[in-house]
C-alpha cells in the first residue's frame, strides 16, 4: 500500500470526528488595526473605537472576518514544527486549495480570545495525492456562537 493510500485510509476512518482543538489567541485592537493597514480595509467599524461605541450595533469595533480567516494557520497550528510530519506521514507537500464555504456567525471584538476546532469532513484521492476537507469552527471564549465556520480544502502530495 502506498503512503497516499495509507493516509487516505487513516483520514477516512476519522471522517466526522474532531481531531484537534487549538490554543487560545487574544485578538486586540492593535492586531485589528495592523490588519486594516495591511489590507487597506480602514472602515470605521474596525478602527475607530469611539465612533463604533456610538454607532455600531456591537457598541465596539470588530475584527475583519478576513482577519479571522488569516489566523487559521496559527489557530490550527497547521504549520507548527513537526505538525506536517505528524499529520501527513509519507507526504512531502501540502497546498491550501481553498475554501468551500465560510460564515461569520458572531463578531470578534477587541479582547476576545479565539481557538479553532478541527474536524475531518471528507478525504479522497486527487491525482497522485489526496484532498482533505476540514471543518474549522473558530470559537470565541465564553460565547455560544462561533466567530467563523469554514470548510477548508487542502491537498497533500507524496
């Protein structure tokens, strides 16, 4: 059996299962401001705490949804030392193939802490490699509704 077939069998057995819960990460106004500057999204709801306190339905600034998405590598620890070898034995390359669906059910406010829950939705052969679809749920500490729910598609190759 090839490394790809071994890995496919391993992931298919875990389909529907949560495979990891990440560490908490604080999202502060400085991080929100830096993201706004880097992306050019300077809308007041993200960067003007005084105006947001008065005019926003959230009574606070909120993080960009795309900021939450950009934190996925950290929140999932996907690129942490040793994670690739542990999660994809026998593979040499992982590619972010995209997202099938993304929703932002609850806003992230400065001072919120986030963490990712990762589950396997599907795993299948894709050419010489394999495609894995993860369900990522980004939890906000102390809140019922998540900040983000996304289906991430990755491909790994031997």
